[in-house]
C-alpha cells in the first residue's frame, strides 16, 4: 500500500510537490534535513519545509529543483526513496546532488521524512550562487 502512496506522491520519474505529494503528507509532518549546510534543521510542517529548502534552492537553480527517483524501497510503514538532482546552478555548473529520504507512514499518510544529502555540495551551491544581503541592498 505504501508503495502506491510514495509513487503517487512522486508522480512520473521527476519529483513534483503539487498536488498529490501534499495530499500524501500530514500538514504537521516532521521533516529533519540532515547535514551541516544552511538548509539543515528540522521543519515541522510541509509549508515550513518547502519554504526553508525548495524556495531557497529554486532561486539558485536555473530550472528550479528537479529530482528524479532512482530507487524506491518499501517495508511496512517505512519507505526509502533515493533521488538524483537534475538541476543546473545559476552559474552554469551542474547541481548533481544525491538524496535519500526515509519516509514513515501512519494510517496511509506520510508523517515523517528524514532527508540525507551532500552537505558540501549544497554549501557550494549557496556560496557560488546566492548573493549576500549586503550586495543585494547595495545593488538597489
């Protein structure tokens, strides 16, 4: 059953957060983003996760965040989803990050996702493509 929820949550081969993914999650989903990069931390709502991670990354990637599911393993109330980034940074460099999301279900709904990724690559993307606030205000 959970395989179908994950596949519905991740339509086709490319991650799409609208709208079925949101329907498969509780609003108060617990989402720890592991690592030592600026996006690391725990979000406690879907909206918080999207604002803290995807909204920031979308500004740094030419086509926004584009992920492809490369592997999906489901056992009981847990699913492991491996993903690959298919994005290009604003500076033209490929952003070839790899992710592993461990999703936990309760009553057929995603209630927690632990996200693992390459911290150094995220830090490099931010360092090379995000202008510091002082540069933004001085450019206005």
